[in-house]
C-alpha cells in the first residue's frame, strides 16, 4: 500500500505521484518475483482521503473524497487494504 500527501491541499495534485509510486512498487515486486496482484494507494491532505487501486496496468480511482473525522471509515478502508494483500 502506498500513501501520498496531497500538494497544496488539492487531492487531485497528489494522484499522479501516488500512481507513480504504485507502479514503482509493482515493478519492484515483479523484479523480485513477488506476486502481489493488487497495489492499493491513498492520497490525503490530512483531513480528506481518496483511494486508488492498481491491478495489472489499470488504475482505479475512487472519486469520492472521505473526510476525517470520523476516523472509523478511513481506518476501516486501510485495514481492509492491508488484509487484502
């Protein structure tokens, strides 16, 4: 899982960097013959979160922004991502 910080509190500006890090993690895993079919990512400005998923060469971006607080939903997403891996 990759977590990126949004620049200037704009979640959209953090997406490119997060996707690049997810692809780098995927390439690293492939080079080391580690089979992790899905890489998860998140971009946050500290109060809002947006989640991403990379499978093969497809990036899926959840267009909904999740607010913090409440913390329950964000922690639930993060725990789910780790358990999926």
